[in-house]
C-alpha cells in the first residue's frame, strides 16, 4: 500500500515537472549588460545558437571564415532545432531564465516584437553606430525595429517562389503559369496524363510555414489579416476566395491531401524525388534541388515569382521570411558578439551565403552585385516579385500566427468549412491581441 | 480497520524512516508546485533584470477558463485517457493471463514484449511517424498492396483518424507496462485457490471471475492509476506526430501549457493551465487510492 502511495507520488512528481520548468532557473537578477566593450586580449569563446540553414553545412563554413579573420574569438556552434517554434521555445526558456549562453542567436524575422516586449534581446543600436545599419537593403532594419530600438541585425532573407519542372512543361507544351488558376489547370493536365504523381506541393501543416503560404494567397486576393484600424479582418470575401482556392487545390486532386501535414522538408523531398510538377518553397530550394545526390531533378527545374489570381494584377506576392542575428542581453562577451555580427553581415560573409547557398543576402552591396546575381538565379527575380510581411510588429505575433495556421489547416484538412475556419480565426485573432488571451 | 497500540508504534517508526525521503520529495515536488501556484496568481513580466511579479489573484484562471481551447484540450485529454486506459487494461489482462501459463519460451516472450515499453516515447513516436506517413509510410504501402485501400490515407492529418492513430501508438507502447503489473499480481495468487476451484468443478470462466479477478483488483487499480496519471501528462506523442493538429484537435492540456509558457512567454496563464492539471491529477490520484484502499481492506478481511 505504501509502495503504491509513493509510486503515485512519483507519478505526480513527473507531471509536476511540467510546472517546475516554468519556474525561473535563476532568481538572482542578472547584471544589465555593460555598454563598454570587454577587453578582448585573451581568446574569447562565444556561443552561437543557430538552426540548420537550408539543411546544408553553411554554419560551420561561416564560423571557419570568421575565426580566420578574427583569431582572438572562437565561436562554438549550438545547433538549434530546425522547427522555428521549438527553436524559439528553447531560446525563451534559456534567456528568460537568465542564462548567459547563447551569446548570439539566429532568430526568425518575426520575433523582434515578442523578444523586445519580453526583454529577450539586446537593443543593437545602443552598441553599433547608426552607420552600421546603412549596409542593409531597404526595409529590413525597420522590420527589426520596435519603438525606436533595433533588436536584431538582418542576416539573410527568404522569400517564397514557384519552382516548376521545365522538362514536364516542355513535353506537355504548356507555358510557365502566370496565374493560380493556370497553375491549377496545368497541374491537373500533367497529373491526369500520368506524367507526374502530384501536381503542386506546398507547406500546409499546422505551423508557422502555413502562415507564410496563407499570407501569399490572402494578400494576392486583396485581403489582409488586420485592417487599417488594427482590427482582425480575416472574415472577408477576399479571404474566402483565397482559402477556397487552397482547399480546392486539394479537393481537385492537384495537391495531395498530404500537403496538410507537409512542412518544407516534406514538400522539398517530394519535388526532389520527381514526384511533383510544381513546388512553392523558399529561395534555398534552388540550391537544394540542384544538388546531385539529394535531388533527382538537377537541371530540370525552373524558378519564377509566385502566380497571381486571374485579374489581380501582373504578379503574385511572396512572403518575406528570413533570419536575424540577436544578442542575448545576459551575454558576458558583448564586444565579441558585436564583432561576430559585424562580420556575418559584411560583404565577404554575405557573398558566401548568396553565391554558394542561394540565400538572399541582406547586405545591399552583395544583393546588387552582378557577380553574385550570375550565380544565384533566385536573386535576379527577387526584384520582380511583390513582397508581403507577416503581421509581426507586435508582442502577440506568436498567438496571431497560431490563430491563422491552426484554422487554415483545419479547413485544408476538411475538418471545418472555409467560412467556419475564417470566422474562428477572426475570433481568435481578436482575443490574441486583446488582454484576455492564452 | 482498527488501529491498536502496537500498530501505532510501527506507524511512528515507519514515518520516522520515510521522513528523509519525504523531505527530498517536498523539495523537488512541493516547492515547484507551490512556486507554480504563486506564479499563476501573478501577472508576470520578463525584464532585463529578471521576472517582475504583480499579484492579480485568480485573474489568470478566469482567462483560461474563458477560452474554448482550454476546454477543448481538457476534453481531448480526458477522452484520450479513458479510451487508451480501458483498452490497455483489457489487452494487458489477456497477455498477462497468457504469460502466466507455464508455456515454453515464456522468458523470451516477456522480454520481447517489454521492448515497446523500454523505447523512449520520442523515438517510438518518430517510428510511428514513418509508419503513418502519407507519402512513403509503411501502413499505406501495405494496405495499398493488399488492395484494402485505393488511395493513400492521411492518418495524422484528419481529426477522425489522427486521434485513433495516436491512441494506437500509445496502446502499442504502454500495454506491456500494464501486462507486467498484472502478471506480478497473478503470480501472487496462491495456486491452492485454483486447485480448490478445480476440485469444486468450476469452469475456467468462472475461475477467472470468482478467483482471479477479485484477487487481482488491487493490481488492476494500481495499473489503472499509473496509466491515468500518465495519460493526463500526454505530451511527446502528439508533439512529435501531429504538433497538436489538424487544427487543435490533438492538442493535449500539457501541450497547451507548453505553448503558452514557452512559445508565447505567457507565464501567468501558462502556469494556471499547468496548476489546473496538477489539481485535477491529484484529485484523480486521491479518488483512485481511496478506491484501492477499500479493495485491499475487503481482500484482507
């Protein structure tokens, strides 16, 4: 009897550990970061937390080049989860608990609102001169600015593109689609002629990436998440049009039902295996699809800006994604952190990112360099696309995005109707930006 | 049960001996729970110099109780716990009865059966992820080969399938645990009772319901208690397999707390969810223990 009582206690303990995690690991107040640079005479080691970039060995190469240029600083890579939500959860736990590591972390471009409100990032404008920020392409610094403070340095940019199989379109004598409707009918033709297994694959799982996909259809259809007054505005005819079209891609057999559980790797693999005619993915998908050994469609792929709805202008919208470099406010090596960020956003580092890995650089000089453009076909079409940002300039963006992707995903899965999904999303958006939310 | 003087003396000695252990438990269990309760009664702001608390009473609870998502995840978790525990008890009982027979290779069978239980849930969940995968999953491949289905099925992407799929993965993993507890209970039943029943000419079914089942009730209660408590902490399986989707249909209460605490940094409402779960689980544990105790009393008398 006593044993079972103790056992019961043990089980309760296990459950309670969930709540225990929420207690701050350190109750002592961490010192506010000093603005005077620490002496860098001896060798300093800083920890850089970053998730895998484009699933290739890019981080290690950049670290090697940095250490070569700055022999007094050693960089230790902390590999973060590739899921952006899990990555953020681990960073929030560490930094809100007062941990001094990581010193520098790579974070999503949609995080500054939340990280500023919860004091999880050091304002960079307090350390860098104003001239530092002029190296970035227009609009990027603004995205990391909250109430006059810049919380992150733009590292690389992502945008959504349409990848297509040149060989299949050629064989079927079809043009590269300019509208979503055209894409749908061409994909249908290719599938029904048994030329390819799936027509169009994209990211429809219940996660942040679906919010990006959604922003592209919604904005192109003329809709928006919040209206000019900041009120939720997703229950509109434009949103109906966008979501009905996305659901229609699945019901018409153009996209497999499986896209409602696809994240980037699943969509990418399906395309790389030659199982899909069209793919919506980020810029790095170019390098990814052209790497022999990991792709069976090398040399058969074309890339264009995303299509638009018929009658909605000449070109579609691409969601802006990408990653910034942030400093942990509790870091003990502020000077080395700044040196690291300065180098990572400099011309040499950004050239490596853009020419070897088909990322879009944030450094304006590199972005406009003809030599880099020649090596990166995605970069030369960035200028032809309309960019749309996610509604992230507020501390509640995490909840805003959850309200979007869970409801859009429910409609894609056929769990609820399009109109129910949109009215639910609207209600959840209202509570997300209100005070009484979870 | 009457407590006489001798028993009381034993009780005092017993308490003296468990005191060190209880102190450790208090430190690692009661303090975090107490601190979480304190956090759940405050509005918490994360600042550069640590957390700032301001007392707001039960406001965080008012927030979570007013949100449909909380009740939905509570409903999902409860339903999930009931269904999986009942099925696991039935399957566990059947396997335990089979393994209690003096059959050849019993040791091997018990060892093999324990493999699912010893796997870390995150690993076994990944494995089930490969089985259920809609594009290259094993399950779809087998069913397509056998012409049972004509189209690949999206096991984890549709709510009517995602919940049962999670349940299957859970039952596969934890039935061996139930079996082990029941098997231990079975082996404690004196063989004389069975011999007596056989001499009286009782049928196998009758022996089970008149001898085995009543004597096994404490073990069944214990297995059920363990499993219910575990099921209410459901996290890793949906976290790996569905991330709570489609929509929020497989979002357990622990995932909801995780999301509020570590994605949104909402420490007040997040701890309120966690504390509500703990209260619920403690109530369940007390009720189950109470039920267990009367059963033990009956058996002893």
